[in-house]
C-alpha cells in the first residue's frame, strides 16, 4: 500500500490505547529488518529519518526505498522526519513525499518554538502531512541532536502550545534522553507528568530517547570486545507505564544501532576472514529484526495492522 500519514497510525493507537514504534533508519539494511519485523508482527510502523540520516544517505534515496517498502507491505507505514531543525531540510522531506515531519524548536524560547512550529504546521497541513513538535528539552547527544540541559514539559504550557500551534503529536520531556547513557541513578520516568499532560492535551504524545539498552545486547557486545560500561536505558516496565499514561509514539534508534553492531561484530569474530558484506550486514539485520519484534510486542502494536 502507499505510505500513510503518522496521524492515521497514531489515531488508532490512541483509540485502542497502544504505542507505536518510530524506528530510525540510515540505510537499506535497517529498513528491511524493521519492515520484516513489522510484517511478521502485523504492526503499523513509523520509519524515522533524521537530518543526520539525510546527510549520510540522501533524502531521495531514503524516501524512495521507504516508498518501495510500503508499496510491497501489507502493514501501514508512515515516513517521518525526526528532529527537523532546518526549514530547508523540512521542505526537502515534503518535496520527497514524507507523510510526517517533526519540527524540533525545543531549544528555542517558548514563543519562538510556537512561531516556528506554526509556520511548519501551515505548510505541512496544506500538503496533508502530519506534524510533530517538541516542548521541553531532553538530555543527550547523538550525531545532529544534542542538549546539555533537561527541562521537563510543563502540562499547562503543553495545553497552550498545542492550541496555539495546531500540531498533531507532541513530544514531551519526562526523564528520557537520547543515546545509550540515559540515567546516572535510578532509571525512572515522570509518569504523573505524562498523565497530567494527557488530561489537558487531546493529541497523541511522543516519547523520545526510549531505547532500553537491553542487557542481552550489552552482554553480547562485551563478549566481542565492545564494553559500554555505564550504559543504561529505559526499563521495559517504565515504557509500559508510559503507554498506560498516554504515550503513543515511541522513538527507538540506539537499540537498533547496538543490535546491528552486535550482529556484525559477532559475525566477524566468528568468521574473521569473511569479506562478503551480505554476510556480516545480514547478521546485523537479523538482530535488528529481533529487537524490533520485541519492541512491537512491548508497545502493544502487534496484530493491530
Ligand atoms: O534522536 C535522534 C536520532 O536518534 C537520530 O540521531 O542525528 O545521530 O541521526 P542522529
Ligand atoms: P534513543 O536514543 O533512545 O534510541 O532515542 C531515539 C530518538 O529519540 C529518536 O528521535
Ligand atoms: Zn529523539
């Protein structure tokens, strides 16, 4: 089928009270592994492309392969720009048929965030494209996405922000952060804050930085020489509580990166003279697929497509 909008996917999730994974891709291998997992679990999928991914692979390449994947799939798939920070990059995704964009002006003062978000809402909605925005600030650093300070989302501000901008989904800061090192102390989310925001805001809520950094992956990595030491992710119980409190879109990138790395490193450790990329990339894809399947089960989106 053709790509669907993220709004369509999240409306069903909101109605039936489950979460949908937004999985980041940078190349064909991750996309194929994610879509295979979605098909096997009969789950809707959100495929996320960051500005960093656009820089790495090119927006034309990425959008075309996702459109082909959707055309051949029996599950609904949305193509989403993750953390859009630059007007021209957001416009490039619209020109290339993305069905959803995130405008991330969360590092700007409130009024400026409203202004920038409203501008994108006006253009994207005229094209039938869903818009996600962010209020509050997450800690952490990835390639193109970073912040040194965390500011939790204020529920009253969230209500006002949604009314003033007309966005379709809102990313909230409730204790997660990007990357593999999310918590120094106890790994806990502010579930009460999610509930309060949900009471005041009728659109679907989004949890960024939701990777779990699973022990079986870090243990496996350690065995092949990758020691992540103090890495800590969001526990599965916290994710379940967050969905129960109203989170509908759950962003996962780090866990896929770790999974792929494990597959490749393990394959190379066991087959040190192999130089056929289809062998070691295929091994990476297998673990990415397993990880996506377990996320789909955790989020409750299995058999919802
Ligand atoms: O939240 C950010 C995503 O994980 C994308 O990261 O900018 O390194 O592609 P990236
Ligand atoms: P993780 O780093 O926890 O995978 O978060 C990804 C994310 O929020 C992408 O927008
Ligand atoms: Zn994010």
